[in-house]
C-alpha cells in the first residue's frame, strides 16, 4: 500500500473542563491496579464478532462489560456503553480512559470509525494485542526461573548469616587464634545482621526507594535504559523486543491508513526503551520535514540494524511498507521466542556457578580457621 505522509484531519481532543469524584476514582484505580492485557484481548476479539453479527456497538460493549472478570474494566465498559448509546462516538468515549486502552488503541479505533471499517480495525487490533501479550508472556516466563533462584539464594544466605554463622562464631572466638581475613569478613557481616538487622533493613529499603525514585525520573530512565542497551548479553534481547514492537505497531497503524508521521508519534509512546522512544520522536520530526523513512532510520545504526533499514527502503519503493514491517515483526518475534525458550538453559549454569562460588566461599571461611585451631593444639 502507498504510505500517506500527510497528517490526517483528526478531530482535536476535547479539553477536560472538570473531574468529578467517579472519574478521579477510576483514574486512581487504573494507576494502582490497571487492566490485564488478556481482558482487553477478550474484549476486542468478541466485540469484532458481535459487530459482525449485527449487534449494535453500545449493546455489544454493555454485554461484554457483564462478562469481564475485572471490576475496573467492567465499570469502564459500562460507562463507555452508556456514552455510545447517548450518541457519543466510540473514540471520544475511549479518550477519558487513555491510561487503560493506550494511544495506539484509541487512534486505531478512530481510524476505523472515520473509514467505516471498525470491524476490520478490531481484527487488526486483536492481532496487535495478541502478539504483544505473547511477547510479554514469553519474557516474563523466561525471567521467572532466574528470579526464583536468585530470591532463594538470597534467602538461604540471610538464613545462614543470622542463624548458623553466629553459632560457629561463638566456637571460633573461644579459641585464642588469629582468624583468616575471609572468616573475619563473614563474622563481621553476620554480627551486623544479627545486632543491627533493623538498621540494615532500613538502609536497604531507603536505598532501594531512592533508586526507584531516580529511575522513575526522565533522566533516570534515560540513563538506565542507555546502560541496558549497551550490556553485552542483555542489549541484543532488548533491541529485538523493541524492534518487534516497532515493526508490529507501525504495520498495524499503516494498515488502518493513519499518516506515517502520526504512526511514529504513537509508536514512540508504545515502545518500552526510552532510547527508542526518543529516536522515534526525532524521526517523526524529520519525516515531517520531508525526509525519507529509510534515510531517517539510517541515522540510528545503534538501534536499527542495516537489515531493517534495507527492508524499509524496499517497502517504501514498492508501496508495501506495512507488509514488509509485518514480516519484520514476525521475524523478530520468532527470534525473541527462540531466545526466551533457550534463556533458562543459558542462565542455569551461570546461576549454579554463582551459587557454587558463594557456598564454597562461605564453607572455606568456616573451614580455614579449623586448620589454624588444629595446628595450635
């Protein structure tokens, strides 16, 4: 398809002149609890089927609100259904809940309403959300095992330091011998955990709170994501995940005839890594000034490999950019799937090595003074 470089005449968002208690409560709940992706997946899939069957939009949304297991989402759908029934467009009914549905969702619905192809757009949205859900599930699944192992290692280490090492310390200090440095370090850590455990816990909590607060700032996120995208093993995985999301999102938006500039602006808010977000925002400005997409992307070789640039160039020349990007998305999604399937097998030996070193070091710190005591007897 030919890529539309001109911005569309999209109705401007209405200014929010006030916020009643129910709206405030809904917004607060959305920030704290959110809505699972599978709920939105169920909603989009069944809404498309019901509209195809000839059921009115307001009735379909109202029916789906009764089937939602998430109370917050059910309440939001009921509100949307009521607004649609009063004559408000589906898009404008969704706008107050942008935190829940996202800019991508709302813009695709708007394009579907303007073109009269809402059912078709809902099918594309279903594929988009499904692929996003699968990608997130794969990443979470791959990281669950290492997280459990690390948590267990930390728990066992703290248990040893608090309950086991102090008893051994009493025995070792009863002998008049000079303890090796590793043993003294182990005893120092154990003694501080036992005698000043609450202080240590408080310091750790404060440090973590300050770190989280810093990472939630714009500068903190930018710095952290910059570090991640430069790490040897993690960087390729992060790039593939972001490239898969970039390709899938742009492709879905182009298929609904949204202007390419708007596509880049929306996608910049969808991607997880700040480096990619900033790059896409800058790209949208360059494209707005008349730059070719492949030439603009070439300026970011660190984020977009040559194969991506070349395929986008072919897509621009043939007018099949949406199809090319969809194929790119499938390629990177398959790559992420393969990596995430193999990740536990790759991480397991590393975790075992770390666990072995930790246990070996602790055992050596305990055994070494035994030899000194034996020699002194």
